[in-house]
C-alpha cells in the first residue's frame, strides 16, 4: 500500500508525496516545524485531515494562504487562518 499526502509551503508550493508508510510523529513535527495539531479541510472537494503547527501563531509563522483557503472551505467564512507549512493526507487518516 502507498500513502499519499502533500505538503503546502507558505509560498503556495505543493509537494506531493507517495510513501510506503504513514509519516511518523517526528516526521510530521519536522515538516511543520513543531508540535502538530490535526484540523479538517477540503481537498479536491473531499473532507481531509490537515496537520499544522500547533504553536505556529505564537511563533509568528507566516500565513499559509493556500492552506487557509482549504481550511476555510470546510467551515465557510471564518476569521481563523493557517500559518507555516501544512500537511494534507490524501488517502489515509492517523491511527
């Protein structure tokens, strides 16, 4: 089985990843630059899990407009936003 996910940088660049195993906690923390928080978003019209930096706003990370748009799509208009690099799971969930 292959696990598909993508990372979204604050500049909007997407990196699509196909891996033999789900990313570990340490790998996810490295990608987002700190402790992780699980939120929901819309990706290609489907509800998906997104991993963000739990303390990113406190750390002053830059707004991730593409990830914020995906996060906001699920909730309608909100004042909340995503900062830093985000991970979107395309075809799996965390255990």
